[in-house]
C-alpha cells in the first residue's frame, strides 16, 4: 500500500459528470436490497446543478489514487437545509450543539474497487482541515439500517448527537469536529 499515490483536491466542474455517475450508482434505490448491508448506500437524488450550488460552500473534495479519481465527499452550509433528512439533521444538531458553527457533510462515496485503501479517510481529513477556518463541526445523517456507513462513521470518530425518523426509517445525526480527522 505504500507504493500508492493518493492525493486530494477540491472538486471542479470537470469532475461533475464522474461525480454524478458515482453518486447515482450508490443511491439507496440503485443498490439491491441484498447488497446494501455489504456496500452501504447514500440518500437522495443528485443532479449537476446541486454540485454547482455547493462549489463555493464548505467544500467538495476528490481523491485520486495513482492518478485516477477514487472518491468524492460533498458538503453544504447548514443554512441551505430546512426540509427532509438534511433539514432534520440541521435541527437536531442545533439542539445538541446550539453554539457550534457547523456544516452538513456528505455524502461521501468511494469507488467500489478502491474501498479499504484510505480513500475515505483522506477525503474527510481534507474537507475537515479546510473547513476549520469557518466551522467548528461537521454534521451528517445516516440511516440506522445502513450498517456499513454507521460503522465507518464511528471508526472515523464521529459521535452520535441525536436521531429522527422519516417515513418509518430511523436516522442518526453524527457530528465531528473540524480541523482534521480524529479517529476513534
């Protein structure tokens, strides 16, 4: 693994097509139910316009492994969310951390053949290090049934700050301080 060349950089408009494809392949509705417990999944639907809205926000980062894009993490300002799971995540985080300056982290997705190689840790570390100039915390939501994402976020040092339910599915609101990755 020491021979791998891993680098992070802010996402650009040139990445949007690849990002959209990666996110769509990993959406909950596109991952067969029997595979979800092995691969994890992300929420929501995506369009390139949503990337454009985020390009000047807390950050969108891409990691390249040996010169090939291997993963992406998105984020957005908490003020941009008032409905659905993102809005409920923001409300839950405000209640748990009333004085914190925080942003919404996620989704983060790594190409299936690049998982387990430090890609996600590099992405999250780059985002959290860069975001520290404007934010104290990153918050995220994960569907409780998404065991892969639950364990990854716990391993990365996220802490549970609350829960909420939408359409009969329970979600966990996680938080993590900015300034770099602090794993558990």
